[in-house]
C-alpha cells in the first residue's frame, strides 16, 4: 500500500472534513475545506474520540488548519513559479539525490527561498475567519506545526519537518512561523528522511498545509505555578516477536516542554503498563525513574522565544514525572485511540495539572524482532 497520489489524498481529506461537519465535533470556527495533511486529520479524529468516549479531563488543543490550496494560491498570486522550480529539482534525480546525501541541494534551496520570501510577509494569506480565530487566542502563545509528508502508517518522517513553539499571536510572528514550517518540507533533512523510508520524493511536489495550534506549556522563564509533564506514549511496543499474546504500553515522560523528550534533550522516565488478564481487571506497572535535573522552558531572546535549559527543583527531579493516576488516564486514553485506529499508536501528550492534552497522534509502524529467548521448538 503506497502513499496515495496528491489528488487522491486531497479528495480523502475533503471527504473527511465533510464527515466532521456532519458529526459536528467541537467546532471552534466555521468549517474548513481543502487538504490539511495527516497531522491535522489525526487531531480532528482525536477530538472525535475524546467527545464520543466522554474521556474525562482529556482535551485536544484548539487547532486551525491552513490548507495547501491557500498557500499555493498565495504563491501563485505573487508570481512564484513553483511548478517550474519543482521541475528543475526533479529533472536530474540522480544528481539531486547525491546532493541531498551530501547535505546541500541548490534546487531545493531555491524553492525554499521563493516560498519564504512571499509567505513570511503575506498578511492576506489567512481568511477573515482564520484571523478572527487567532484574535480569540490573543492572550496566549501558539504552536505552528508541520502537517505535510508525515504521520501516516507508510511515512512517519519523525523530525523531518519543523514546528515552531511559543509563537506570539501577531500577524508578523504567525506568518514568519508559517513560512519557516512550510520551507522545511523542502529541506534536505526532510527529503533525506523520506528517501530512507523508501518514499519516492520525485513523484510529486510536497503539499503545503500547516497547523496553528493553541500552545500548551509553561510560563516564560518557567516562573509559573504549574510545571508541565510531557512525553510520548506507544500504545504498543514498536517491535514485536512472532504472535505475541500481550500488549505493552510504553510511556516516556519528563518535566517541561515536550521537545525535550522528543529530541532526547532531557532525562526521561520510562513506564511500562499491561493488563493483568484478558478482562483487564488490573494493570501491571514497571518503571525506570531518572534524575531529571533540568527541563526546557521558554525564554525571550530579542523579539522571539526560544527553549532553554532550566534546573529542576531537587525534590521534583527524583520523583516520577507522572503519578499513577496520570498513568492510568494515559493508558485508558491510549487504548481508546488504538481501538479507533485498530493499530498501535504513537501519541504525544502534555499534562497541565490533572488535564491531559493530546497534541499529536500517528500510527506506529511496528517491525518484527528476533525473540530474546530460545523458542522451545529449537531444542532437539
């Protein structure tokens, strides 16, 4: 099952959006149509699951999609010949692949420069409805996130595309962040990831959607009353052996912004959870607790915000990042999501106090591994 062609993916996304309108899921702004990418679609599915399963103290942050069609129209209106630039890139696949492997591809850089020059200052890109949505979040920070060639069962592209945290809700900051995210779709890193995953990067030009999301995180400088507990949950281990009869949930978590966990920049606790039997009457817990000496917090640098390291209080550093109640909430939420998708899921989350925020979900591409024991059949 290869990835769907661009037109088919756009049609699937449009039909999915129509389904959301029919089911009326927590709409925070007028309906949107167009191609918004897999990450956006997965977030909307999470909203459905939280609503239909009546999950308590579980939320999906407010999310706005900017469609690929919007971006393409803006570039076309400004005279950017994107198709011509793309044709130049794919005219010599062998040369382009060699350049990507060496870390520098002039044809991709030309596309990035053209996109950033236009989008970073195009204040007419967003519709009036989208601008009004942003105005409602004027008192908080935003997260501008990628939603391009990623987060599907066939192509994860983890870390290939960029996201920008702690974006001030001004037109200037939002447009610069949108441009930064979109040009990352044409970065050497993103293309290298896709090539390694077996994706045909020359087949078609990447779609250009982007997500603007309510940011869930700590106060600037880490001076607030609540320290976030953030991490990643695999609803079932990414590797498996033969026909395993069990389902082990693995959770990696730490304090502060989740980039610390995702990018392996801070020490993390690891938790394993499994039902005791088929009826699921009890949960079995196992954990590895680290000294979480520091965390990532936002700090103002000039007119922007960056994530910097901050020491944790010693009494918190040695405590588990997650309480048993939070682990149970995660486990039950993960099982609800896995049940909907009918496959293991990779879920990024943030706890602010007792409230669990689901900020991303994507299918886990599980791979077989050799057993760590000698199977009885091997004995003679």
